[in-house]
């Protein structure tokens, strides 16, 4: 139940590993309700629930400029952001700095909400979603599951189901990227591959 401008629970400027933990009920007035990451963050076998970014992005996690976030075997649920990325927000290139990088693997992002874009995820950098499930997320504007506003996105062997938005219920490429979709089924990494590249 922490509160801060960035990183209601944790602000990471170095290398941080969170394992077998629960972060819940944290609030950021700007970015990263549970964690704001400005370095290298690895989250494994962890739940983040009911965290909020009240005037910015990343209800659970905000990945800041040039930072790297990896989420494995974890659940991000019932988080909210007033702006973008109900569960996770990753910044794009700002003033010549590098955008953030996010890898989500074997994880579930469910029932997260964003007032504007990206019910589960809003990403302006590199995003990989591998063997994961995004379900029941919603955004009032665009990208119920994912909003990609730059960088490159790969979705492999994952399920996007029951997400809602006024446009792009599953995901939206906002036009700042080129999209190529190659798909046969939704069961394994090699059978569902979606690339969005700048």
C-alpha cells in the first residue's frame, strides 16, 4: 500500500529482481503504480493486483526510457491507469533517448483498465508477448489488450480474448509502425507471430 509520484511500491534505478512476491494496492500519482523501472527489472512468479497510476501510465509497471523489464510466470490483474497501460506502460523514444524494452512470457494480464489507451499494455518501445494470456482488459479509447505506438512488437503463442476498446479490442497499431501478420493457429509460438516494426 505504497504511494509515490513514480513507483508507488518501488522505484528501480539499477538492477532489481522480484520473485515469488505480491504487490497490491500501491498508487503512483504519475507512473508505475507498483513499480517504476528506470534500470533492469525481472519479475518472476509474482502477482501485481489493484495497483494504480492515477495521472499517468502503467497501473502495475512503468518501464521508463532505456529501461528493460522482463515478466515471467506472473499475474498482473485488476490494475488501472488514468492514461495508458492499465497493467504495463513502456515509453517511446523521448528527446533522443532509447525507448523501453519489455518481455512478457508465460504470464497472465487480466481485467486491467486504462482510461485512454492500452487496457493491458501501452508500448512505445520493443515489446515481446510470448505464451501469455491477455483477457478481460479494457481501454476507453483504443487498444483493449495492447496499444503499440512505436518500436517493434512480437506476439507469439499467446491468447488475446475478451478485451474491449472503442477501436482495436485485441490490439491497435496506432499508425506509427508497419504491421505484418503471419498466423495459422493460436497454440504455439511458431504458429502465431505478429510483427509490428517501426
